[in-house]
């Protein structure tokens, strides 16, 4: 803890010194006579900005251990810190449907449940003494594990990291604690209307039993045992099913030897599992659906349909199309927010995924009595993308917005390395992001209208409203003959009595 405090004080002192130096330079170099001149300011359209800086991938090393583990090393000497991330080919979508929540519990209890050498509490103490961390988790398409350590403690911390990956015991008491915490989250899942809308919308698009939409229930949590966690772990956690990346303050040769020492004797599986990804199709081709929440004073609205993947050749143009819709100066902002005054927040996004179809999703929040008008206006703007070409000004603004945000993909070495690893994990080319940028630069107004006609399906738009039924005037039946109610009652939880 003392080391951590000392390091924090050093960082704070350096930041303050840098700030004071910058401030002094500003005061020395400021021409007060020009600053006081009322005609000195220019309109933003008159500003001449330098071209965007060229972005290049930093030099990194890639190698493979004899047991099949792929390793990436990217030195960064700015701070005396070392950070590592592992990606394991697994995910929530591979768990049995009747045990939804199993993969998440594996990701949690792998860390909290301890190892053959140390309990979870002992791991906490060892790491806290060194101002270090090791975390594990699981999302829908991968398992992850990460560590952060001061340079001087890397031998110990990397050893604990390897221990957690290789020898978790999934202690029964920590599993029960994690299950109790998960049940607590289930009981609170209807507290937030945004969360209700996102959860139920995915069910409407992918189907309620799809691994991309199904929800953890108390019944599925109760079925999960320690043996289930061990079995799931044994299916997927082995070195030739994992990518490890390390960045920070180290000598590559020494780090390579250290990784060899911690992982080289981890036995690979002779028959790696190649799981079949679940098929994806749109469950509802259109329709209006409603979740009644009488306590709300506004409606949360989502409209959309099944989308696509990042590796589509049309993704760059679709991303520019998203910029035409969104942000200050975008069509949705100008029309629904500024001109009609229907919403403070409104958006429309083509949101792909790496290896399965994502979503086209638009929405926002509006007052209850403007719900129908908001939906009609939002659908009209989606349709207008197909019928009205974007103007030169819209195209310029959308492309600049997209390209200017490109540099934020390379803010720090860890972010860069994680992206490289993610592309390797999903089988994308290393320069995928640069190819994307080149295609954005050449996107035309005609391209945007072409992809809008090809990929946007107005007849397949699913509409979901989470709101107060009695306050929505005119009613939703004005835009659909049938409005399907959705029951969000939580199975196994008694509703409160008035």
C-alpha cells in the first residue's frame, strides 16, 4: 500500500508541475492586445485545421509457445507498470440454455474462489500488498483474464495470474456468494426502463431462447453446481485456446523468459473444441410491442431489426450513414430534437458484431404524449435515408466525424494491443481498421443511399415502447392495428402488494 501511495504522489506531483509549466508558457506567449480585439474570433467554418496525423501500429512481437499459446508483447516505458490481458475462446453463448448464467459464474468464481495454492482471500491480500490486480470475467463471445503490476513485482503477479488461469478450484462458498449476488441483480432488473428496453428488444430480434438474448433467471442459477463450473472450465481453458498480450515497462527477452517459466509446462488439449456458433435469424419481422410501466412520465422507445458484421464490405459506408443520422448536425438531432422538439436524446446506429449479425437500432426517450409522433418521425427519417440523397455538407460532416474519431482507437499501447488481439481472436486481418479508414475516405453520397436501400428494412422494423399506457395519447393503436404487450414479471419473485 505504501508503494502505491508513493507512486500516486509522484504521479500527482509530475501532473501539477506539467500544468504549471503549461500555464506559464500560455501567459508568456499570449498577445493581450489581440486577445482584447473584438474582431479576432472566427466562425468555426473559417478555421484552418492541419491534416489528421498519420496513425501507425507500434512495433510489437508475436510468438507461440510449444503448447500452442499465442503471445503478443508491446513494450511501453512511460510508467513503471506492466499490464496483461488473456482472451480465451469461450463465452456465454456456449453455456446450456437451462443453466443460463453458468459462464458468468465461471468468470467470477475463477478469481474469487481461489486456487490450489491460495484461497481467494489470500490472493486479495497478496495483490493488495503490491498495489496489483488480477481479474477474470466472461462475456457473450469470450472469456477474459487480466493483470496489472508494478514492474518490480511482475514475477510474483504474473505467477498469481498463471495460477488463477491454470489451477482454479471454484470454492463452494464463493460460488454460493456469487449466485446470491446474481439473484439480487435479477430481482432489480426492472428498476431501470432503459435496461428493460434493451433486454426485451434483443429478445424480439434474436428470439427469447437465443444465446444472444436469453436472460439469467433464478431457476437457471439454482441449477448450477460447482461441478458445472469445473466441467465448463475444463472444456475451454487450455493454452492452445488462448491469446495472451502484455504491454508495459519490460525488456522483451526477459518477459518472454518469464512467460515461458509460468506457462510453458501447461499441457494443451490434443483435440481443441471448435464450437458451432448458434444460428441467427430475426424472430419478429415487424410489429409493435409494449411494456407497461405506470410509474413513468416518459416513453423509452427502440426501433430496429437484425444487422450485420464488421467484415461486411459495406460496413464503412454504413458507419458513415450512422454519422449522417447522429450527433449535433445529424438528421435525427436536427429534425426530432431541434425542429419538432420531441426528444433531448435520439439516435440511430448500424451496430455490427465480429462473428454474428448485430443490430440496426434507433431510439430515444420522449414525453408520453409525444410517443406516437416520435415513432412516426423516427421511421420517416430512416426511410428518408433511402429516398433522399445526403447533401455535400452532410457527407462532409459525417466523414470528418468518422475519420476524426479514428485516432482515438490508438490512445495508448494497451488499447492498441487489445485491438490487435481481438482481430486475431475473431480471424480478422491485422490491418482491418486501416482498410476501414481507407474505405470511409472514399465513401460517396451515392454509396450511402445504396447501402441504406440494401440494408435498411422499413417493413421489418420492430418497435418497442416502455412507458405509461394511460399517459400515451394518442394510443399506440394509431400506428398499428395490434400492439403486443410484454410481461416482464420476474419468475420466482412475488410482485409487491399495494
